[in-house]
């Protein structure tokens, strides 16, 4: 006899109060920016904060809130965080001759007078 395997709960990628961007898809009738109000197993209740003017009627029909699957949510500012991580760390190695800073005027004058 086959038994149903229980799916482990998904760790939500967002928390209550997070500001998110929701992309438009077949299940989400408009793209918008919003705030997480409540977390469910695979989705979240999102209040609609900003949307395109042509989507005003849809936003009003949704009463300013909708439930969105996690895969359609993106934290605002998440791309910036990834870009910072991808940047190469600065090396502590000494500068080479091509990259060395030019001598200051006073150091050059001291060498000429000696």
C-alpha cells in the first residue's frame, strides 16, 4: 500500500512587514509593490501599496490585498544585496609599479635638493 509523503514546510523567503515587488503572471493579474501582512504555508497575504495607473480597477477589485505564492514575490532591494556580495574583495597585496601613487611634490623637491 502506498503512503502519502508529507511535504516539509517551506521556509518563507519573506517576513511580515517586508516590502516586496510582485511580478505579473497567470495567477497574479497585475504587477505591484506591497507589504507582507500574513504568512501562509506556500504564500503570503500582501497589501497592494503601489501599482500602475492602468491597474487601478483591478487593485480596487482586490480591495487592496491579495494572496501571492512565494515564487512570485521578490524583496525590494534584494538585487542590490546580491550585487554587493558578488563584488570582489579588495586585496591587501602591495601595489605594483604601474598602480603606485605618484610621489607628492614635496618628496620630489627633497630628492632634487639632495
